[in-house]
C-alpha cells in the first residue's frame, strides 16, 4: 500500500497526523487559558472531559495519532539517513534556506515526547486515568497550581514548549507543503502561517505556566 511503501505516502501520513495534532494543540491551549480567566469554568471543562465515553474515544484517537506520527517520523528519519549515504560523513557548509528546526526535527520530537510523558504523569494520570480505574479524580486547578508553583517543573515545561515551538514552525509548513501548497505564491504564506500557529499555541500554554508560577511566588 502506497501509504506504507512510498516516500510520498509516508509524508502524506505524517502531514495528516501532524495537522490533526496541531488542531488538538490549539483546542487544548485554548482550554488551558480558561484556567486563568475562570478557574470554575476550567473545573467544569475537566469534568466534562473526564471518563465520559466521548472523551475516552477522543483520547484513544489522539493516542493513535501520536503513535502513528512518531512511528512515521522514525521511518522517514532512517530513510533520509540512508539516502545520504557516505555524504553524511562529509563536512559540508550550512545550506541556504535550511532552518535549524528542519535539521533537528527528530531531536525536537524526542524532547516533545519526553515532555508529553511528564505532562501525562502530572495531569492525565491523576485525572482521567484514575477516574477510569474507579477512583476520584484530582482537581485540575489544584494540579495546575501545585505543578507550576515549583520552579523546576515550570522550567522544564518552558523547555518543552520551546522545543514544541521550533517543531511546529517547521512541522506546520512541511505538512501544508506535502499536501500541495508548495507553489511560489503559497510558500511565503504558509511559512508565515506556521510561525503564527506555533507562536499562538506556545504563548497560550506558556501563559498558564508563567501565570501560576508567579501566583505561587506571591503566595
């Protein structure tokens, strides 16, 4: 099947899964902002997205997208590594127009996966997972206050978000490029759009971290 056996098919899968994950990040970041605007509203959202059937279906679908995206990222990275052959041992000058993020997508992806594991341990495991197991879930607001009031967790989340920003600036552009928006008219536009989307997502997430870290310092 061409989705598995061809380079174009693998890039198409990466683009579709990546674009879907970006949409989720926009939703999740918007939801997190509610924690600043209305803590009560955020608790209501957490309750709505607990162990309800639609939330569980969404979580399973999201997990599938993440798994497929990671697997295909490794496959494409290995494919590109082998395609370079002996050239990978040569010392070459920096190519014009090749961003740092595009040359380090796998490393950035690994940082993001590690940050995701940290995030799941801090929030999902103590909320939806324990509810699935029949226990009382923790308060989302209390977890936010407790986690981001500690400087080391706040710092690690900011590092994670920095890696996410670099990953998205290239990833959004690459996804749209692979899906056909690659002519001279659209190229500058999608590069600009990639930077806007990446910045918007990261700023929304980071604002919650910074806000509750400052609140913890003032308490």
